[in-house]
């Protein structure tokens, strides 16, 4: 009997798809060729908290979604056909039995090096690092981090810190070397491994930690988001709780690049995105970090800020955004950029709106609204 | 109730009914209760909750990790009842003709 033909799963050649992970499920926004018209599909996993949904650029068809359902334990869902069907991971990220630790949720997903198809990394809360070698079906701990003799000192107590727990995020894989990894610990700082995770060291020199007794400690910082510069993994950009920074290797000391932001806006925020092909271009989405840390758009006037010179200077981009009374919060995973030219930049707010720019931030328009609280937006 | 089951079956092992809350029914094909079979070593040693959950996991893979963490602890806001009694740990016995009920807290938002 002839086998039924299977419709090939290929990424859309001339349109953009966004994976919008929310507190109540996963939605998919798809554009037309011109990125003018957008359609919303979903939800997948209605009622589940989806912390992060990421597409695998190596095969063009695998999507992973890190989810947690109400009071139930965490899991990872996998699709091998761009979201048509999903299966649950057989063995989600979980700490070693006997360690005393339990994963509350998987917070961050990163596909590994291009030479490692099917390998993924996951960062969790409490802070832990996990790896899958089978496309997300099963996960094991990266013992070099989770069982590192200094991990508890770096991260602090799992029960201390912010009410929703410290998070391991911004897992960067050097495109030149699969063994070269960087991670962000929301309670701990930036750490680097050159041994595929077997050992780690903090790299936080130059980054302030104003909330600690020692404002320049070796670790204990609160990085919010890390990104490689386009085509230049020897440059890393960081949005931190205490400002904006750039690291140029082989140095180990970060340079403060927040001084060029207007004082009325400040240099704090959650997300940071780097241009896909221009290493000196990046965007941030500032938030109010004064007094009690409202974490909303300063003055109720949302804006992205773009730098074309590696952070030496910044330009406000708000055309199309509400001019007032828009108290937005954009979480660290809820800003992304597509690979088109000109690049499209997208943000998702905790008030359930997705906004996009087709012209690298010069103008913005709303793409979707009335969604639940948005945790992450990624290009699929 | 388990009446009507073959007497020989009950003597050779235990059949325990587990009541499933709605968030977990995706693991049981929508069933709000499942019955698991467990060996009984001796009448005075009925199966424990540990064994019941292990049997449940064999039938409905993935369910256990959603209610029990990797250290074998009941997750916060999850409660397990044996009959009408709240189980404080997983080593409690499940006497004959007692149901196990998994309860997820009603809070949310």
C-alpha cells in the first residue's frame, strides 16, 4: 500500500512567524510577505504558563515550549512540524535525585551549536543548567554547573532572592566553538565555560551591583539579558539591573554603555536585542528603575532605544507607540528581531500586546492585543 | 467501588482507584479516575502511596513528575488523600477499598 504523502515542513520563506509565550498559553503570529498583515493562531496549551518557546534554526521545523501548569510540575513540549502537533518531553529538566533541589520551571531555551543538531540547553528556576541531546525529548543536568562546588556561593540560597526565584537565562553558544558557553544568573552574574559546561568562572568585572554591600563584587550581580554582537562573538552586550554594558574580548572587564541614555529615561530595562548583521547596532526597551522599581515605561511613554555605535550613543524610537498613559512592561525574553532586511523588531508587553517595526524601530504598529501576560516573543 | 472484581484477583494483588483532577486528565485520556493493580506482599502490608504512584506512572507516563518533584516530595499546592485522610508523606499505606485522590489547589490567576 503506498505510503501517504507527507506535507513537507519548511519554514516560511517570505513571511515572519512569532512565537508568543504567555501566562495562559502559546500563540503564533504570522505575517504576510510584506510584514504588514498579521494573523494570530492559537492558543496551544491553553491555561498553561509558557515561559519560553523557541524554534530550532538548524532544522527549520522543531519548536520547543517550556511550560508549567498551575500548581503542577514543569515540563517541555516539543513539535517536529512547526506547531502542528506536540508531544511532551519524556524526561523534563530535573535536578539530580538526592541534591535536595527541585526545578520550579524551565525559564530559558537555547538551541546548541550548529554542529550539534538536536542538542539544546535549558536554564531553570531555581538556577540550573540542563542539556538535551535528542531534540528536547529527554534532559540531563549539566553537572559542571549544577554540582559545581561554588554554585551555592555564586547563586545564593534557592529560597532566597526574588519571590519568583532566581533564573538561569541568556544561554549563549559561541558560533565558533560549541564548548564555549556563557550564561546569565539573575542571582549571580555572568559566567563563562570553555569546556562545554564542565567548569565555569564569573566574568563580572566592571559591572555594578549597587544593591550589594560591595558594589563591585566578583559575583552576585543581576544580569537581565545577554546577546552576542552580530557576526562577532568576541563582543557581548548586557542589560543589567544596574545598567548597560559591553564586553570586548579578549578583555574580561565590561564597559558601561548606559551613560549615553537620557537621565530622564535611565539605563535599566529587561530585554536587549542585537541586529542580525550589524555588530554595532542594538536595541533596549527601558523601564522605570527609580525608588520602588515600578518596571514600567518611564513616564508612561514607551520607547525603544537604538544604538548604532556599540552603545556610545542612543536614539529614541517611539513613532507609533502611545504617546502617554501606556505603562508597559516588556520582559527580558519579550523583545526579538527577525533576520530580514530591513530588520523587523518586535516587543510583547505584560498587558498582552505585541508591537512590531518593519524598519528597524523607526516606526511601530500594534500587531496583536488582548492576549494574556506575555512572557516571551521569539522569531520562529 | 471495587465489588464485583474476581475474588482471586483481589487476593493476588490490590486494585486501587486513583481519582484524577482535571489538570492531569491529559495523561489519562480524559479519565477522571483510573484503577491500578499492585502486588500485595501480605494482608497486613497493603501497598504504600509510593507503590500506587509508581503503578500510576507505569500506566500514565509523565503524570508523577507533575505532582511529585525529583526529590520525591509532593509538590507545593498538591495534596494526596487516602480515603478521607490527608497523606503527610508517601510511605503511608493504602488500605483495601480506600481510594487515592490527587487534589490540586484551587488557587490561580
